[in-house]
C-alpha cells in the first residue's frame, strides 16, 4: 500500500513537470556555473550546477560531463522550479497512464482492506 502511494507521488511529480514543460516551458541557454566530482560507491562522476543566462539557478545537481562555462539548451518553467535539459519534451502520455494505473491499484487495495475489516 505504501509503495503504491510512493509510486503515485514520484510518477505524478514527473508527469506534472513534463506536462508543465510541454505546455508552457520556455527554451533558454544555461551555463555550467560549477563542476564537482560526486562519489557514488567506488566510482566518481561529475556533478554540475547550472545557471541560465537570465541569472536563474536551476535546482539540483546534473550528472553530465561538461566543463565550467559550457552552454547547453534547457527547457524551464517560467513560473516554477521545473526544468529539463534539451528542448521541449513530448506530452507525458505514458507517465500519465502509469500514474493512473497506480491510482487504480491503490483504490482497489483500499477497497479490499475496507471490505475485509467491515463486520460481517
């Protein structure tokens, strides 16, 4: 039950971000502002901080291998924190279907639990 709730939250968030970027995203150029090496077990990988040319810091480290000062195209939500590397994403149809399926599974589990606990 808890796993389906986590799945709905994660997949729903991804779906929402992609939907927002598809519908109202704006393409901008971002510059690598900082590059560090992150340790992940026995390997290290680059971790980047990006800033748009308009001066907006993009949230979260990015695991791409680019030098400081390198430029890349990003799609940003002008009214929120959502962003993604590259151009406009496709409509999030499969993510929406997955979220809906998880919601149906969760509803079925809740129904089954409530029917099992009712006095009979």
